[in-house]
C-alpha cells in the first residue's frame, strides 16, 4: 500500500500548481466544508478526487470549474476554484479523459 501511495504521490505531484477543469460532484464525503470533483482523467472507484477547499466562485454543483491545484492529500489533489470552466480542449462526452 505504501508503494502504491508513493507512486501516486509522484504522479499527482506533476499536477500541483496547474489549472485543471474539474466537474464539481458535490460535498466531500468527510466534510460539508469541502467540495469534491474530478478532472477527465480521474475515474470513479479507481482514482482519487480533486478536493476544493476554497470555492468562493462556485455557484452550482454538477458544473465544470477551473481549479488551481495547490497540494496533495494521500490519493487526492487539493485546489481552489478560480472560475467557471472548462479550459480549452476539455474533452466532451466522447473524449478519452486520459491524463
């Protein structure tokens, strides 16, 4: 488990400081003070999520927002919603979503 977490940490580290288009799913499962979402490369039940700890610009759930990633927590990325998205090139429903 530690080796898997170390590999994922390395993978996620390259996203820290980047802006991702994130589909905002709802409140985080561990706190009603946080939101969670996924970028196109994060598969439910397989990958972590993007946790939003600053969401002042969020107007509604089930919407794509551009999120500036700031850090990592175990399997998840942490970030701040900066504006409604998506970024140019955001895959539509036919996109692969590969990271």
